[in-house]
C-alpha cells in the first residue's frame, strides 16, 4: 500500500462510503442486482484501508488530519489515533459481514428497494466512521445526524408497525440532537471554540462556570439519549424489534456503540484535563446509570417472548456495561469498555443474523414456538447462536468473558462494590434467558406440526457464512484477547494521559 | 409499546421542561452581558494560547479567499467539511424518503 | 399523483410567470454569494421552490417531463459528487481534502480559494434543488403497488 | 428580576420557545403536532446560537467596501451563522424524513392520533 495513500486514510474511509452511496444512486437505479455487491465492495476496500491505517497508526503514532489545509482550531481536523483507528476497523469489518449476509434477505424482505436500502446503509456506515474519526464537536453533530437519518429510514421499513417505531425513534433522536446543540452553544459562548483538543486546553480555565457546567450536562444527556443509557433507553426496544433483519443487524451492534464512543471521547479526551480522569461526578453518574441499565435490561429481556425484542432489551443491558466502563474512568474501565464495544458488536451482530436466518427459514422468531426441529433443520445457525449466547453470558472461552473480566477488575480497583454486584447479577440473568432457549432447542423433543409452517432447512451459504464467521471470531477474540489488549488497547490508555 | 395515561404524562413532561428551562435560565443569568463585543467567544486569543476561530475568520476571510462574505468563506472553505457533511445529509434525506415511499416499480423503471 | 392540477387560469399564468423570475433570482443568490448574503443552499432551495410551485399550479403531467423524480434523485447525487470531486481534486495536487488553495485554477492562492468556493456552491445548489424536488415528489406519491397513475 | 428580563429578553424568549417545542414533542398525542413541536424546538436552538454571535453595534459579517483594516468589533461573529446554516438544513431534512414516516403511518393505520393507532395494535 502506498504510504501517501495512508496519509489520507481517515478521510478516504469516510469518502469511500459517502461517495459509494452517491455513485450507487447516480448509476444504480436501473441495475438493482448490483447494489449489494457494490456495497460489499466499498465496505471491503474500506476495511482493508482501515486495517493498513491501524497498522500505521500503531507504528508511527497518531495522525491529525487537517481538512482543507487549515490548522486545528481554524479548520476541522480528523483524529486518527489508536482508539479511533481500532473502532473504524470494528465498524467496517462488522458491517462488511452484515452486508454480505443481506444478499438474499434484503430482496426478500423489502423487494424492489435494494438500491436505496444499500445506499442508505453505506451512508450509515460512513457516518459511523465520521463520528469515530472527527475531532470537531460541530462536525460530530453533523455526522450524528447523518447516522440518525439513515437509521430512521432503515428501521422505518419492514413490518406494518415499523414506521411508528421509527417515528418515535426520530422524535427521541431529534430531542437528543437538540440537547447536544444547545449544550454546544453554551460551551461555545464561554470558550469560542469547537475543536476538541483546543477545548480540552481552554476548559481548565472556565471549568467552574455555570454555563459551561449546564452545557456539559446538556451535551452528555443528548449523547446518552442517542446511546440509550438506562433511563433514556425507551426508544430502543421498539425500534429494534420492528426493523427488517439486515437493518437491525447493522444498527444494533454499531449505532448505540458509536454514541457511547462519543461519550468516551468526550469524557476521556475533552473533560479529563479540567475535571480529572473519569470527570468525577459525571463519571460516577454514568457508571451507576450503566449498572442500573445492566440489571433493568436483563430483567426485561427475561420476560420477552419475541427473540428480537429480547435481544433489543439485552442491548440496553450491554450498553450499560460499556457505560459502566466509561464511568469508572480508570485504565481497566477504559480497556473493558473498548473491548466490550468490539465483543458486543460481534455477539449482537451474530445473534441478529441468526434471528434473520430463523425468520427467513422457520418463518418466525417467537421463542415459545422454537423447538428441537429448529436444531435439526438449522444445525449450523443454532451452533453460531450458542457460541454468541455463551459469549453474551460471559463464559470463559468466548470473548464476552474477557471484557466482563476487565470491567470487574475495574470495579474492584475503584472499590465500587455495588457495580461489581450488578455485573455478577447480570451474568446470572443472562444465563437464565439464554439457557431457556438452549433448553427448548436442544433438550425438548420436537412437537410435530407445532411450528405451523414447513421449515426450509439450513440458511443459504451467503447468510450462513457471515454468521459462522462471527461465531468463530468470538472464539478467536476470546482466545487472543491478551494480544488485542496489549497491541491495540494499551496504546489507547497511553494516549489519554 | 408503552402507553402512559394522560394524567401522568402531562405533569411529567412539564416537570422535564421546567428542569431544562430553569437550568438554561441559570446558565444565561451567569453569562456576560448580551452583545458584549469582548465576550469569550469573540476574543482574539483563547486562554489555551490558540487563536479564536470566529475572530480569525473575520480578520482573514477577505485576504485568504478573496471573498468579502465571511459566512460564505467560513461555510465553504474554513469549515467546508461541515458543509460536505450537510450536503450528504440533504442527499441522505432524499434517498431516505425514496427508500420509505417511492413506489415499487417493475424491473424496467420508467418515471415519465 | 393524487393532487389535481389547478384549472384556475390566473393561478396557472401567474405561476408560469413567477417561476422563471424566482429561478433567475436564485441564480443571482447563488453566484453573488461571495459578496452578499446567499450561497449554494439558499439558491438551491429557491430553485426547488420554483419547481414545486410549477408542480402545484400546473400539475405533474405537464411538469414531470421537465424534471422527473428519477432525474432529480440523480441530480442530487451528482451535486454531492461535484462537491466530493472538487475536494478530492486537491489530492491530485498534493493537498488535503478540500484544500482548494492547491488546485491550480489561477495563480493567486486567494483567487484559487474563491473559485473553489464557487464550484462547491454550485454542487451544493444542485444537490439541494434536486433533493428537495425529489422529496416533494416522493411525499405526494400515491400508495399504488406497481401500477402507474401518472399526472392527475 | 426586572433587570434580568430587560437584559436577557432575547434569551428568555428563546427559553420559552424551547419549552413550547419540548411540550409539543412530549405532551401532545397527535403525531403532526409532535413534528411541529420538533420544528419549534430546532428553530429556538438556531436562534440561541445566533444570539451568541451578536455584538452591540456590529453589522452583518460582510466586509464593507473601502474599509481597511478590518476591525472585528464591527462585524458579528460569522462562525455561528455558518454553523446554523448547516443546522437549518439538517432540521429541514429531518422534517422531510419525519413527514415521509408520517405518510407511511397514515397509509398503514388511517389516522395520525397516537391513541387511535395504539388501539389498533
């Protein structure tokens, strides 16, 4: 790979996605069969580029890309440091597998709309990369809005109910955006800058002033609303339940995580110089909100009968884990949070892909009706489901165990015993709701003719392979977690201080 | 979907609004006088030692981009990436509405 | 399209008369954006407004052939791509994305930036005008399943 | 108290607008009214930013002919204006997508009253 190309890596990744969407609409309206290969090609090349970029960032240190040639507080800059480079790789790789999975299921679920669907999906991924890469607070708002708009549209098609859920999501999302903008206005009034690094230098001089504090509160509430942290999670379950399979599998693992990343970036890189690592009172609130989310989400997930809805509630809980890690504000907390962003993206994507497989080939994903016939018809999909579910519970060989382990270490280190209790309780609750499914699928005998519709056997290869790759990835990530932590995550903590 | 009865919903909404508005009014009361040309957002150099963008744009827009309209220069040159994002938002909205509403057509699409 | 074209002669004639005036003024707002309030978005929105005015007054049967929804959607993509292409042209001359100072439009760096601003404003105007027209068309689309019901 | 309102009347009006918009979004049951509340809220925030750009006795941020050198006190801050152009466009497009969703909801349920829709579920 040419080195000068890698100098432009952060902007090229964003441009690949956004430009790819534009070209798809410009040229692809007639050839709708080419839409999915085009989207996969774009995402694949972006994944390659992000991998090379990550290697370079780890070798040569962070890159601050000055757009338009204007130096930092004047122009907008992209920050390509180990944290953002790592997350861009995660976003690109996960969405690549999900888009491959969409080859058969998108034309079946929403016939005739492949071109706009994949164009909007590309813009969603581009916007996610933009959120992760940008170093400017207003630019962050613009990318958040790109992501939000695409999510509303992607979740608004599918079933009869989905437009209503998407509209509710839109109302909440716009409230969040407005809060963020309002807080940013207050900060701007007192500092005059929008650049994150510049703001981090100015904040210690104005840290006690009322407008700044109120502004920070508004920004954090807005971002928490986007990230669906516990008391603000109301929009999430409906929106995820009613979306079509590929849209949910794309948005659930990545959408809320990037909002969490924005909180992480804000707390660790902007607030830390003025308020100390973890930004003491704010961090504690975030951590306890996370703990509440973990318990509440797990309880709600236990009582659900629809698989997709159960997974949506478990997303609320998983967001809680990451918020808890961010709120701890320590080394273990940060490592646990970032590792859990990666692990949860893989687990949730895997589980939602299996749900898509079930919906296509069994015709439903209603939990009481799942029985041993599913296992016989779709052995590989159910195997992938098991691996992902074990990882969600957090049992040792899989990836989920290790991020929980780091989070638990962080709580012990900080002496926050209630948070540790929340972590342990949630493991039990996760066990309850996933073992219920294991029991039905693997231990109960099949009830003949109960599922109502003739099953269609195992999912086609284009759907099965990405699902299995996720399952294998979860095992690899679990076994190789030491390598990931020392190679990729330790430099992130080094960049904070 | 959750359905809140009216007598809970309205007071809850009013309470939330009251909290937000009070916080905002407090923040505003602590602001310097409205319209002060030397407010922190308009000063030359920030305490961090960097130039404040708004004033830099005012001073240099004409010289650096040969354009008297500072807003145009800010929008399309200094912060052009925001504008690129904004154009993408417009395009994205257009494709989103198309995804949601445009009629499904037979394979040969023809709009006339 | 369900909305029927207005049969009122005054409305039709006035709309036909006003629309070009709006469009000329939109172009003025677009190209004079360097010296007075205005620019790509404002100009683009005004062009879209003139097209929507014609659609409301004359009906779709008469105005769709001029700019169809599919053309408008592609125009939006093209406008955004113009912006992207101008920005990416700076790569070719060794600059960062959107660094018009590096693109050799002219000898003077400030003039180069001025020209760069103008070019992207044109792209923005095209994207805005076409996108808003397409959104208007899609919002008024009848809920038919595949069958064509064009015009009134 | 009177002094506060006299000095900050513009901010107070904006805060009232924010309250109105917020109430429309949360308190109303008609989906179109929610959308209207959303637009009011967004407009209020745009006004809030523009007030942050205001300077006493300053003019629009376009360099006056024949005046050199440039005195920043004579022009309002151009940065919030440029940002708010972006925010306005974002608000317009969000409304467009929201209306598209409303059209779909109306086709599916035949009403835009949230209570009636929830009864049909």
